[in-house]
């Protein structure tokens, strides 16, 4: 039962990331407030950035998102096409 709850939670977060990317390309920093709605301290932000990168890369590897490197050196993820 707990494993299914975790799977459901993860699917919901991935859907929220996809929805954010529908508005335009998103960096990991852009996605943090989508995944974490509460205020984060610096320590928590470090972990949150890792989670954001992991979610974006999972969707990228599944070919649900495309990844591009901006002139500012930041990777952003958007819908393919």
C-alpha cells in the first residue's frame, strides 16, 4: 500500500512538471516551487534542486521533454516539437 502511495505521488509530481513545461521551457530552479510549495532554507534547497533535476531528466530520457542549453549556460526543458 505504501509503495503505491509513493508511485502515485511521483506520477503526480511528474505531471505537475510537465504542466509547468507547457507554459514554456523550465530550468530546475524554475521547477523547484512547482515541486515544493513551502519556503525552503539553503540546505533544503540543495535537495530540492536535486529532485527537480531528477524529475526533469526522467521526463527527458522518456522523450516527453526536450533539453536545450541556453546562452546563459542553463539547461531548460520544454515540450518536444
